C-alpha cells in the first residue's frame, strides 16, 4: 500500500509541474506574434521598408527564438530565425545575425505589448528601426 501511495504522489506532483509550466508559458509576455514596421535608415542601399511579422517562442533559459518574416504580396515570407537573449531587469532583447552582408546586432526594448528596436550593422551603422505590436 505504501508503494502505491508513493507512486500516486509522484504522478500528482508530475501533473502539477506540467500544469505550472503550461500556466507560466501562457503568462509569457514575449512569446507570440508581433507585427509592425521595419524601416530602412540607409538610403541608396538594398534595404526596403517592410511590414514585419515576428513569431517568438520561449527557448532555453532567458532566450527566445524569433522567426522573422515580412509581408510580400499579402503573404508572409520567411527571412530567417534569430535567437534573442532577454534581460528581465532592463526588459530588452538582444540578438546577433550573420549573413553575406556581415554581422547584424538587433536590440529591442519591450514595453507591454510593444517592441521598439534597431538593427545595427558593421561599422556601427543604424540599418533599421523596428516598431512592433503584439497580436
């Protein structure tokens, strides 16, 4: 009988932990879909102003994976995935991308259901201003 009580307790605790994880994920203020604008700051460059749609999911620890898309002819077009580190004290997200064009530093400030951010490229050039709202 004691063995069954231990098993039952283990099952209950495992279920509570899963319930808590589901609750905490639903309360996550970063995960979700963010939509807005990504505006070029370098004139006469291959950059174009875009309607941005970013899908964020919680990853390990204090990191998030953002699938960064843009709207083209009314459809989402994938631009790539970027991993961001969230600073809970400053409410900022920082990520790094590397492409044939070089290294990009993404910096976002999260305020409630809005994100204001920048993409800075090599030589500390401000390349994009990003303003998003959470759906």
